[in-house]
């Protein structure tokens, strides 16, 4: 398996990161040079929450005199501290003590013309002499200044420095290694050109979240030509380079071991995670304990033993001679249970050069696919196709490549298979499947079976999808059961039948765990289950399910599934009213690496919608075709925020008509709700359409009906339904509109209560700025035109620009602004921008 240990713990994994064009310099196709950026050019990544907390703690004062940043070497203590001090520079006088506290005290006593609050900064306080430690303790104890201190937790710390936090003078902040996502982002930001995400993942794994180690790895890759340009960005060589100092440091720890200890370490590096029980049978307990005490191996959950740091294991695997590697693996295979993990057994046997039967290779590939180990599935099917070139191995190999979204390689393999088996109808079906996933025009093929079902789904013919799925769903052990269930569930969801979708999904989920390598869509089922929960108004449950699955996918390195789950989580967070976090996910998981081309553009579409909920008119999302209603939203919201209500209405009305014609009840409910959010409620769009299942989808339709009719009781029920579902932003908007209607009806107490509920719910939606929420900032209701103008002001447009957008005169815009200032209790445009963006 390319880039993976025979034992199964991967050094690499495929998953997407930020999108950037590699070949976009003035139209040239020449690859640019790549270099390592200086530390000052690299943004602070993964420490945003700590930075915010520290700036607040030091800037506002309070119980503590300051903060102590503790962490192992290389985790970024100094960088974070410098960022904190830079953020405080305008209002605080920073005194960098260096290694001399007496000099810092002298500078503290000097008068400051600006009367700024002093902050004493001590980097590596564990290196201070006793006298300086005493002075530092006095400064903190008597609050002579704010204090910011860093210490290395891997070395002894003077008692006086420990007393700084132990006696509650300073708040201790423990800096741990960066999480995998932040480490990948940091890896990409360190180099001057786009780094392929698979390479970012490898660097993140090897550095184990330590920014200093990550920089050394990136430096070695750049300086030793370990990166090569490709269409997907700069990719690491299979043998990840190590800098000379780093290599010598690691090699020194390994080389100083006696032969017996080194042999154990080599074996663990090859087969990790290794069962502790097997190691204890093969080696003495004393030997294992010694390696554990020296920090070279560690025992994890379920008594799984691995090398303590990924770099140590990487160096061992990289430098181990082939014959010694084979000897270790053969001996291990003799000890490993014959009924153990087949994927690992087959991987080790291939590493030793042993022949493997076709059936074993294909069975291992199926198990790898069911476990989301797509790289292993590709490897096993590739060996099977090479060693046993027949139709079954060809189809398995081609579809395993499709599962990784490597359609170019799949095309090449398919062409070779067609030359070998020119009359094989199965290969025609495979080619049609690839064409569907690529987004080509509907290919020729059967109108029934799985291919016919897929084609019907992509034509938005949802009722036929459900009908075509029925025969395949009758046999739960059938080869097409899991995929038919996935498409059937998706179709039921689009039809507005989440109760039926959830029942089918729960029935099919066990099949996903045993799906074969050819069942490309089986891994959709968990996220489809979350979507069903979401449409039933169980948004908190849906987000929790997706959060857990997403974190596991990242931790396990499940390529493609990680980006699918990240996208699904972003969609669920949008429904919850968390557009800022959703936008981060959409920007992290990008269009062209999201999966198959058929879905390219979906991430950009959702990012545009998230921006709109933050009051920002992003560019019209690429790929926002009308096939999916989200594409219509991605065109309508920018038009609306630019002041073109007519275009927004036309786009959404047309999309609602298509949804009604297709029997897509969920789509229709969403489009009606979004039109109402823009102040264009049109309940007639639902005329003749069936009522969707579940309170949540019905509440979206009812919102449009309540606003159009000015129906206070109906709107009150909708607001309560949204709040009960966990849709905080939608509930806040409903209560804001309810407050407006009550105020217009002279019901002041009810209006005040509704506004209070709206503010509480809106407070859970950081950054959200929508037309209805603007009502909360005014003492008197804003008209729809006034809300439009406030949104344009929040985007920074001038009177003339607003007038051009709305086809008004600048004088009319000025008159509107005068009335808006009075209603919102502000004096000028700057104050209005501040209120609207709060």
C-alpha cells in the first residue's frame, strides 16, 4: 500500500484543504518555484481561541495579574505571546524583560507620556536566575504591571515561577500540540505555493501537531527537492525528507539502543498498532518496559502499542533494509492470529513478497472499502488486476480508483480493460457510472437497476428513484443494496419525507459496514441519517452525530469521507444558525477535492449562502446551476444583498416551480422560507404541493404563510417550532418579525417579550446579519427598503453606490438614512455600520 505501513497505520491520507490555482500566473502553464516562507510571513494558525482569551485577560485585567503560557518545546509559546503583545500594543506599554528582570524594573519605573498599562513579558522564564524570579513574583503579587510569561514544561521550572500560577497570580494556559486540521492549515501556509492536501496531511501526521517540527519537515522538503509540482499542487516524495539536524536527533535515539531493543522498535514501527499481548509473548516484559520508559513506544487504548512519535517510526521504516524488513514481517505473521484483521495480514504478506490468492485480495479490498481505507482498497485491487487479469479484478480495480475520485486513472484502467475484454457489458456499465459521476450528459445504459436509479436521481426524478430502488432493497445481502438504499434515502429526503428516509437509512446502515469495494455510495448513509434527523427538527442530534463522525474521519485519515462529512456538517451548522463556523468548513473542504465532479461547486454554493447569512455579498458561487435549490439560493442572495430584489425573486420563484414539478417537498419548503427571509413571502408557491413530513419542514412553509398574512398566532407557533428544533437563527428571525407585528398591533408588552427572545437566540449565532435581525436594533420598525439600505451600508457602500444599486437618487437614499438613524438611535454612518455588524 503506497505510503502505508504493512501494519495498517498510514503515513499518508487523502483529504482536501484550501483551494488555490497552481497554474494561474498571467495565463502561463509553467509551474512556479516553491519556497519556505519566513516565520513572520506565516499567519498564526490553530491558536485563535487562546489568542482571544489572552488578549481579553491581559487587556481587561481582573482577578489575575496576567498569564503563564506553558508547553513543550516547539508548540509555539513564543509566537503566541508575541501575537498577544502585538494586539495590545496600541493600549499597553510592553516591557520585554529578556533575561534581566532588574532592567525590566528600571524601565517600568520610567514615566510613560501615554499612561498606557505596562505589560512585562518574560520568555522562557524557566531560565531566569533566582533574583530575577523573586522580582518577577513581586511584580505579579503586587500588580505593578500585567505579566505574560512562557515556560517549557519539558524542563525543571524554578519554584518561584511555579508559584506564579500555583498561588493564583497568573492564569496558566497549557499549549498542547495543534489538532490535525490546524496542523494541515499551518503546513499549507508555510510554503509559497499551493501544497497538495495529501502532502499537508502527511506533514501533519509526522509533526504530530508540533509547529517547530512541522517547519523543519517543510524546510527539508523544500531544500532537498522533496516536493514536485502537479495538477493538485506540490506533492511530497514518497520518502519524506528530513533535515540533517532532525534526522541526526532521531537517528541518535534509535542507534543508541542495544540490538534486542532496536529489533523490538523496528517491529513495532512496521506493524503498529501492535497487540500488547503478542509482543509480551515474543519479547520480555523488561525490554518493552525499557522502551516505554525511554519514550520510544507507548501503549494506547485497547492495549495497542505504537512508536511514541510518528517521526521515529517514519525514520525506521524509511531506513530499514528490505531483507531485514521482510524477516521482521515473516516472523510477525507466524505469531499473528490467522483469523485476525485480513487487511493487515494481506498487506504484510504483500510486503514480504508472498503470493496472495485472488479471492483473498478482493475480500481484503472489500473490507478495506467498508472500513473507509480507500488507499488500501486501491492497492489490493491493483495487485489483483495485475496478478489475475480478469473481468472481476478489472471492475474492482477501476471502481476502487473511482472511490478515491481519481477518475483520470480510472479512465486509463478502463481503457486497458476494454481492450482486453471488448465484449464485456459490465465495462459499459462502469463507463456509464463514471460518466454520471463526472457530470457528463446522461450516458446510454439501462433504464432500470442501479445505473437507471442513479441517472433518475441526477435528473431530479425522485419518485422513479424510490420505485427503481424497491427490487434492490428486497435483498439486504445483494451487491446493490447499500447503494440503492443511499439513493433511495436521498430521494425521500428531497421529496420531503424525512420519516420514511430515516426508517430506510436505519435499515440499511448495517449493510454499509459490510459493503464491497464496488459500492461507491455506501458511505453516504451516516450523513444521510444526519440529514433526516435535521429535516425532522432534531438539529442538535444531527450536528452531534456529524461532529463525532467528522472528527473520527480526520483522526483515521478516511479520504473522501472526511470532506463529505465536513460538507454535511457545514450544512447542518447553517441550519443551526452558525454561519461563521460553517463558512470555515466550506473553505477548508473545497470544490475540486470534495469528491466526484458531479458535486463540484456544492461547497462554493454553500459558502456563498453562509456569507449571505453574515451579511456579506460574496461572488455568485461557481457551479450554482438550478439542478439543486441551493444553487438558486447562491444566486439569489448576492442579488438581494446587492439590492436587486427582482432578480432574487425571479431566481427563487423559478426554482420553486421546478421543485413543485419534481415533487421535491423539502426543496420547496426551503425556497419558500428563504424568500420569506428576504421579505418576499409567497405562500402561493405551495399551491397543489403535498405537505412535507415533520414539524421542521412544515414550519418553513408556515413561516412564509404567517408573514404574508401578518398572522401573529401562526408566527408565534413557527418561532417556537424553530426554537425547539435548534434552528437558532431562524427562530431569532421569527421572533424579531413577531415583535414587529405585535408592535404594529399596539401590543407593546408582547413585542418586547418577542424581541427579548430574538436577542437571546441571535446571541447564539455569532456574526449573523440578516434582514429580520436588523429589526432588533431599531426603536421603530424598519421598512423593507430601509432594511435593504442598512445591509448595503454594512457592506461599506456609499450613498451614490447604494443609489445605483437600488435605482434611486442619492438624495432619496440620504432621506432614508436620516429616518434609519432616528429609528436605530445612531448619529452617523459609522455608528450604523457598527450596529448593523454587531
